[in-house]
C-alpha cells in the first residue's frame, strides 16, 4: 500500500501499510493463528496444496490456483470474492490485478519485432486467450476471450471461474486500484514475508512488524529512486 497511487505517480512513493486498518487486519490473523484457526504454511502457493488435499477448509489464493484445485480436489468447493473490512472507507473496492507480464524492449532488428508481433497476436486471439484463461484460472486478457468463454458455457459448468473477473469489475477503476509500480518490488515482498513471519512466530507485534517492513522497504525505494536520477 504505497503512496503516489501505488507508485504510478512517481518513484518518490513511500510505503504506508502500517496504518491502523492494516494493523487491525494482521492482529486479527495473529489472534486466529494463536487459536489454530489460521495456519501459515509458506510464502508461495503451498496453501493451495493443503486445501485440495483436505488439510485446510479455506484458502486465500490467486485465481491461477483454480486449475490445480479443479484437477486435484476430490470434494465440492466454492469460490468467493476476497473478504473485506466493512468498517474500511469505501469498502469493498475492486481488486488490484497481479501476475506476470510480457515486455518488448527496444534495440532489436525489424525481423525480431515482426516475430514478436505475430506472437502477441497469437496470444490475443480470442480462442487462444479463452483456452489459456479456462485451463489456468488466470483472468482473460481480452473482453473477446471473456465473451467467448461465457458463450461456450464454461462459467455455467464451472461456478466461480468468473469470480476474479467480477471482483476486478466491482467498481469503476481508481488511480490506486490499477496495480503496483515499485522499484525493488521483489525484495520488498521478501521483507514483508520476513516481518509477517515474525508475527506468526510471536517474535513481534503486528505494529512492530509492519513498522519495520515499511522502514526497510522505504530504504529500498529510496535506493531505486536514486538510481533513476544517476
């Protein structure tokens, strides 16, 4: 939760996820952890396997986890939108999109760019984008792919497969809901993981952990900001 519209308005953004609303949320999870209602099993997608193996009743995960859950779960399951704090201002907002991306860099020859253009055109064709969406659980990258998936009856046959898309479109997009743009983002994620792990193990309070994560993360942001000026 950085300032400057999540970093899109400048490299001088600062992290701000140590405010009362975020502390309240982590405190809730800490209390659930102590009671055994919440279990931390790893930094990546470990909880998905725990879910489809029947080791936990609920998991919060990427829509990209749906493919594995659909394949391996031997029980009926439901898909819901992300929970939210009803006391938070303007809640619920539309979700922030995440995931990997493809970039085309400058400095290559014309033949290379011709190949790149053909590849991107292939990915964007409705039938290909729809198949990718249906087989992975990731959001369709075009409206045409979404429409084709709906026309094929995929959402009717697979309830919940369109939940992430509907949450993305829950409200009109705002400057701070279109994603994140931060330098050293991967390193900042590691810092957040480390500090939250100190909460789950009882080494720090939620406030202490979030304060430290913000301080450490802002140091990386300032380092990145300086590199853009040199």
